[in-house]
């Protein structure tokens, strides 16, 4: 399927704020609204879809309807997800993907929103932007976002930052391919649903948060048994905040480090495998154009976006 690109954003554009999964507090909403406005964008939203329903932002029906309104809205040029949480997968089989194909918009989100981004790409080819709206409050993330969607240009994402651990090269090399991936729990939950794109010859990025190493191991084992990820062109592994063995075990005798787990599974990958990419449930993260063509090289420690990701 060909890449489907949304129109670029301009200052003064309206963007629709949605919460397709977990509920959001009024205080958090106010902060995120201010972040959106700092880009010169005009946020619009539906109060009913943010009113709260258990651990969801609203009922499935209301969240689904709000997403349809967002893609249908004639003036909204972008759709920004306020948070993840849980609930995106409950909407997948009811989404009218033909509507998205006819009305591509700049779509931003991460974590639980992985499910929507993967489904959109699988069903329509839409390139979406995997990052946290909250992270756009930081210069590192904001600058990458501007380069991709406001003033389209060749973007090179450095793997080395002064605010994250140094990258670990599990396997050296270089590779190019379409970028897909997201939160590990969500990737695993999509197996067998028809909404998970293939991984063969693609650059796959993976992140997770607050799971002990054995759960990371179990999910990777499932991913390798049930998908074609062993044929990926390259692997990008995020920060994995809250997943280190020291947080769950008193001694290493009863655990494996994440690096050891990654080496066990990803040794079959022909291309590069990099751990500690600026990605995950931490404050300052990269913006990854899911569905775009990229090139990664461990010698220069960068990820280059090879084509415009908006039009």
C-alpha cells in the first residue's frame, strides 16, 4: 500500500484533541491545551468525549464517534491524542477506515495509541506521528515535530542525547525500510486481529514501561513465535523506563538484564539493533513518523527520514 500523507500544518490551523483511551484530568487537559497553543495552533474538542467513564475518557460509542468527527471535521487539519492508557483496541473493528483514507490528517499519539497508528497504516497507509503530546513541551521533541509537519525538510534524529542513557549497539550495521512499531504490549495484543502490519524488511521500533524483565521476555517470545519480526531490516529499542531488573529483584542471580534478553531474541536480525533510542515513557522523546521510509546507521548513530512525511 502506498504511503498516505496528510497536509502540512500552518500556524492558525485547528487541531482536534481526542482521548481514544484513558480518561484525562482537567488539570492535565489544560496543560496539554496550552502546549498545542504554543505552536500557534487552535485546539478544538468535544467535552462529552472527555467526561470520563471508569478508566476510559468516555464510552466506546462516544470515543468512536469523537474520532469520526475529528476525521470528518472540515476545518481540523490535525488530530492530537491527549494520552494513552487503555481502550484504543476496543475501537478498531468499528472505525470507518475509508473515511480516514479520504481525509488524511496529521495524527499524533503514542503508548496505547499504537493500536490506532498500526491499524491506520495497515488499512490506509497513513503516516502518523508517534510521540507524546506532553513531550512537545520540550525543545528537543518540539523541534523535531516542527521539522516534520510545519516546514517539511530532511530530518535526521540523533541517537545520542544529553538527557538519556547512551545508546547500546546490540548489532551493528545500517538498514533502510518503512518504520513501524510502538508499545510492545500493544503490538502483542494486535497479533491475530488483522490490524497488525507485517515486519519483514521494515525498521521496527519497540518500547515498554514498568514491566519486569520476564514480562518483556514473554512478550518478545510471543512476537517472535507469532509474527515475521525475525525478518525485520532493523530494530530500534527505546528506554524501557521502569523495566530494569534492579527494580524487581534483589540480586542478578534471579534475573536477566534487558540487554541480555534483547541479545537473545534479536541475534537473528540481519540488520542493526539499537537499544536506548530516545523513545518511550520518558519526558523528552523523539518524534517517529510511523509508516515513513527511514535509514538507520550505527556508525553515525542517527535515524534519517528519507522522504517528506506531510504534503
